């Protein structure tokens, strides 16, 4: 009879996500995981199979958290207003908000140059899923008459994802504090400028 795990799996994966997000897959040692998770290596392997399997689960949790925070705003009210507010919030680092962190999915793609690695493939799929979510927002905006009937939601979704990724990467610069709010505002205004 299998022994039941003596820990909250979601809490462990959440802690692992935050560690991997900060240090990357390669930069996170088994010792780091042991300290942050409060689990011995044997327990980590028994529960997840491998460091990579734990990483993939953490990556899925990261993407799911992003989807869960975006979907209600995309599905209700004005999609353009929501997207503009989303990027403005990324720029508000001086109001008790932490600076925008680089996207864990992008960091994973950059850390895994082998395009056949499971981590790279999963990150690319999750990025495509996020792009589809942004595309969905622009589809709704077109259906509501917020953007031109001839606008291409897929192209707008791709550009929006690219802009948000660039903003998050810029936010990592040590000299970004003064400019990040301005860049976020520029991006928000470009979204609002699509309104017909």
C-alpha cells in the first residue's frame, strides 16, 4: 500500500515555482530545493520523479496562475480597457508593487537552447497558450466593436505578447525604475489607440 505524502503538493510546487523562477532550472541545485521545500532529495524524487518533472509542474503552475488572473478581465467588460490596465499595473513599481519579473516561460526558452528539450517544448506551448488568450481578448474587442472589423486579432495578440515580454525584460535593468511606468503607459496608450 502506497504511503500518503505528508505535505501539501500545491504548496510545494508553488515554492518550487518561485525558486525556479528566480534562479532558473540550471541555477537551482538539489540543495536549494531541499532548503526551500523542506524535503529531502529522496522525498522530492518519490513525489515528482525528477528535478525536471518538478520543474515542468512548476512551469504549468506559473502559466495557470497567469491564465487565471487574465481570463476574468478578458471575458468581462471592455477587453481593451482590461489590457491597457494590465500593462499599466506592470509599470506601477513605485506604489508598493514589486517590479515586474521576467517571464518564467521566456527565461526557460532562453535557458534551454535545445529545441527538443521537454522544458523548452513545454515553455513554448505555454507561451502559445498565452498568446491565444491575448488573441481571444482582441477577438472579443472586435465582436464588441471596440476595434475595426478588419483588424487581425491573432496579429494583435502576438504583438501584445511581444510588447509585454519586452516590458518585463526591460524592467530587469538596474536603471529601469524611472522609465518603466512611462513605457507601460506608452504600451497602454497603443492598445487604447486601437479603439474605433
